[in-house]
């Protein structure tokens, strides 16, 4: 953690010395592509298909953002694969334009590491998975257990806090990636594996006999995951934020990948949709984007709900429920500010 | 009835059955004394426990043809090699455009043609082939990255074994001359040359490769003027080459130290200048002494290329992460790691065998 801070500090100093890099949008347009930081591989969120294309929930956001800027994502977005440790220096140094890598929005990352979180695209929480044979029914019974934990993440700190608060001991088994964790956990190297609940679902789905393992009921932390950009370029942050909001608003209004072209042409009486698609007023000029930005962003992979269902939803191997990630109108907490 | 021979006419009889052939060999090697017997028993038990289950898992029950891990599990209990079949192109070429694979393949085949005259003395047309070897790096560069009328391919598309070989071969070819120069520099009596060589070697050797890669990938961006784009793979290639050259310099310095003073004086007395004496007398002997260590460094460098995964390059380990994240193939890391291990073993074993061959060929001692 200290080395991370040191690097971030170097970054801050260097960007001060270099006069800052203000207009990210201009840079992106000049180089002709969006450089997007993503995971090195996390089921449902970032993975390659058989043809070597990156796909996933986090990748879909990169594509939407690239489409908003360039009209379409194909050929206009490149990916940098980042680990838990390299993600923040990569963003701070300007190697990437936006980080969309299941990153938890926290106070110190926002302030101390000098990043701007543009919203939340998945509300997660940290949980535990244990073998049924361990005979544990609650996380409070894990006293003395060895726990596999990914380094350089918030889960590491949450785990320490949770065990301290409940006066329990544990033996951490530090690991780097989810794939590694699955191996160690299955080999019995640790009694429990802890990560975000979405990750646990993915992990459990990959087991040969998922029935032999149980996800404990306790969720010990809030993990709002979302895309983020560097401090110091609010215009770019606004673009990143409103692309995400546009995807959520589109779900609210039933605008889908299939009907977005038609809806964008004549949105009828819906004033908000008209404003978003540039049929009313010239809101796109405020973002310095083409008039069709919202249409293009939605056309890429569909609205928020479509992206969710395609990569991590009920019909995928992950099989995640919408839960709190449903729209506010459907019992969730997903709520985009009005487009006005 | 026993046959009678005249005195001194008795033919040579074969040795007793237990003192010859396989029986004797087995007894001498496996059962010569109590310790040996115990060790043999333990080893046999171990092999019995490990080999049959492995063969069963890897070959007998293995599944080659499936589109999903669940399909694998349904078809058999063994290894799910189908994941390799599905992703073999990615593991070989990374994200290189599929319609340009031929360029990679050509570069790979030409690599061996270029290496042959360097590695072996008796290659037909060696004199002309050496010119080709000299031109090969330029040729390979244009084949892989494009240009000169070929469609350009950016380095971000490089991955898998292609990336390993590119980094490994570049590092090996680049670091040898650099290492020799640094070793000579370190022994030089010229103050500035000496100081620079020592400072470079000590700095690079004193810092882990991961740190250098991290500097190359991240910190370098802070120090370059904003907007400068400096290819990540190129940065990594430079760092790996510099890193290996510092180690090689020390290896070769060891070789130089092993040359008796008389050889230097002999070269001087022949009236040879510094470079001539080095080239004709000292270095051939010093390099000969250092061969095992040089190859050792090369093998280390080759395996170290897997570290580039932490700076986001898609070497075979990077590809494996991305593959394992596809929910279709999740949890099959054993199969993938075995395949990668086989690839590295074959490469490194070949290097090691070549070094043995070279040592034997150059062995002129008594």
C-alpha cells in the first residue's frame, strides 16, 4: 500500500511538473482510439473469446465510451490489461484514458490517489466461500481459519477489519489472481476464499461439484464498483459519467440495442430521450461530442440491463441476480440523474 | 557327462548369468547395497503412485473435442485438452490478426535458417547464409511489425508464444555483444569506460527485473514529455536486453579472469593491438570457458520473459488468465499450465543440449 501511495505521489508530482494533461478528449481524438484499462481476466467482467476479442461487463463500458466518442467501438478502443497493483499507476501516468476494472470506489482512492470515480456500474459486497465439509454456517465461525485473499485490493483490508472487529484470528494466504485462488482453494491450501460476491459466484460456477461448497450469508463490506478517470480533467470525467448514465437511462426508458436507432430518430413525446438523442436542444455540445453520441453508445452493446444479462446475468454461467443492481423503479438502487 | 579339454585348451566361458547383461546392470544400479534397495523401493512405489494416474488423466480419460468445460466433464474424467484446441491460435500468436499468421510463420522458419550457420559449422553454403543471418533481424522486424508495403501490426497485438520468442530471441541476440563490451569495459584501464561499465552493471544487477519492467511500463511515462508515445513492447525489449547484458558481462568477465596472463603477453608480443588481441586470442578462449554460464543466463532470461505479464503484455501466462476468465473454460488452469511448461521445457532443453554439443566440439584440452 505504501509503495502504491509513493507511486501515486510521483505521478501527482510529475503531472504537476508536466503542466498536467488537461484535455483527454482531444488526446483521445488525436490518437484515434480510446485506451481502456481492464482486468487481466475475470469471469464475466473481462475475458477473451475464441477469436481473441475482449469481452465482458467491464469491457462493454469501454466499448460504449469509445462509441460515444468515435461513433463505433470497433477499431477505436484498445485495452491495457492491469493487475490490482498496476491499475492506479497506469491511470495516473496517462498510459490509459479510463479504468474499467471492477474497482471499488473508496474515500482514499478518490482523494489520496487522486482519481475521479464517474459512477457505479455494479454494487458488490465481499463474501466468503467454504467447503461444506468444513461445517461452517456463518463467517463468525471462521476463527483461526486460513483465508485466500487477493493482494492489493480492498478485500484484503476488509478482511483484516472484519476479523479484528469480531476478535477472531485468521491466517492470510496471499494470491494474485482469481484463477490462482481457485486452484489454491480447491487444493485445500486455505479453508475459505474471500472476494466480491460476484467473483464468488463465478468461482463456484467453475467448480467440478459446486454443491460441495457454500457461500456464507455474511456480506462484510460495501463494494461499489465503477469506472474511473484521473483527477484534473472534469470534462473527460463528465463524458465518462454520462455515457454510464445514458446506459442506465436507456434501460429505464426501454431503449434497447435493437430499437435505439428508431428511438433516436423519433423519440415521440419523451422529452428526456429527445434531449439525450439531440432531437431537442444541443446537449451534445456541452460534452463536445457528436450529436449521435448517446445513440452510438447504446447501440454498441445495448442498455445497462442488456449488458448485465449478456455477461453476468441469470442465463450466463455466473448466474447473478440483479438484486440491488436493479433499477430504482424495480426495487434496486440503480439511479441515474435526470438528463436535463 | 562333463566334456574334457586338454590343459590350456579350455574355451572362454560366458560369465555366470547373474554377472552379465541386464541382470547385473539392474543389480549394480538398483540393489547394490541396503540403502540402494530402500531407495529403489521408494522410487518404484512413488512412480507407481504417480505415473499411472497421470497417464490415465492426461491421455486415457482426456477429452480433446468439446466446446465447453461442462461438455468435457460429461465426456470424461481426465484432462480437458479441448481448451487448448479452442485457444491454440491465441496461445501461439496472441492477438495477431489471423489473416497475417503467415508472416509470423515465415519469420519463425527463417529464424532457424538464420540460426543454422551461426550454430553449426558444417552447413552447406554457410558463407552466404551468414549474410542472411546478419540481415535477419531487419527482415524479421518488417515481417512481424509490417511496413515496406506490408500491413502494419502494432505490438499490442503480439502475444502468446510469439511474444515469448520475440522477447527471448531479441534479449539473447542483443545482450551477447553488449555483455562482451561491458565485460571488456569493466576490465579496461580507461577511467570513464571502466566507471560507466561498473556503474551500469552494478545498478542493473542490483535491481530486480520486475522493478525494471515496472519502470519501463509506468514510471517512464512520467519522465517523458506528455504526448510522447513509446511502444511498450520496445521498452520491455530494451529493459530485458539491458538486464541480461549486465549478467552476461559478469559471466564473461569470469571467463576473462580465467585466461592466464601469459596469453595476454603472448598476444602483445605478436604485435597485436587491443581489439585484435581480444578478437583473435583472448575472447575465443574466454567465451569457451564461459559457455555453460552464458547458456545458463540465456535460459534464465528466456524464462524471465513470463514476468512481462505484470506489465500487461499477453505472454502465454497472460493469455491463460484471459482464457480462464472465460466462463466456458474456467478452472482448467492445470491443463494450460502443463502446456506452457512443456513449451518452456522443450525450448530450454534444446538450448541446454546445444551448449553441451558446443562444449564437446570446442573441447581441445587433454
